[in-house]
């Protein structure tokens, strides 16, 4: 019953642009880098080794922000979505 709407919902969120979403701020990046130094396999390695991790974290952050934006838009204007309304399961 909800499967079609859930597929559309996840598709919309996955394909929303992420280039205008701000990245994680420097304070949080520094905290993440500090925590990575507690991982034995990353001890003494350069920051180049953590660049890929930070890119993934920023991408996941942008997708999460898009989900929040989409959910808010759905609550406010659910019947005005481009593809019609989505019938999602209860939270």
C-alpha cells in the first residue's frame, strides 16, 4: 500500500540537488578529525586520508538536510507536490 509512495519519496530525496546545502562547520569538522585520530588504522596519517571521509560525511549531511526540507514541504504543501501527494506510513 505504501511501497510506491516510499519508493517515490526516497527517489525525490536522493535526486535533490546538494550543491546549495552548506557543508558542516569547521568546529564539527575539527571534532570529527580529532575522533578519527582515535582510530588505530588512521594514527599518524595525513589529513588526505580523512578527506574522503569528510566528503562522505558532507554528502550524507546534505542528503539529511534535503530530507528535512522535503518533509517540511510535504507537511505544508503535500497536495501540491509535482508528482501528486504521497501516502506515507505513519511515523
